[in-house]
C-alpha cells in the first residue's frame, strides 16, 4: 500500500502534522526511522569510498 504527496489528502495530513509538531520541543520529539526495501546507491557509494581510504 503506497501513498503519494500528489494525493491532496496526504498533503493535508502532512500539513496538519507539521503544524502540530512546531509546538513540540526537539528533545520531546520521538526518533523516526526510514526503512527501504532497496539498497541506497548514495550510501553504497559513500561506504565504498570510505573503505578505500
């Protein structure tokens, strides 16, 4: 199941969420994570470059 920011409902929910989060201090905000089902080419290139040094 996927959603896109081209969907007005998703954009509206994101707008409301951003406004709600403005009132919360940074240290009170929960940590968030992004899980990807595919490898990230940028991270892979960066890791290879770091290992060569």
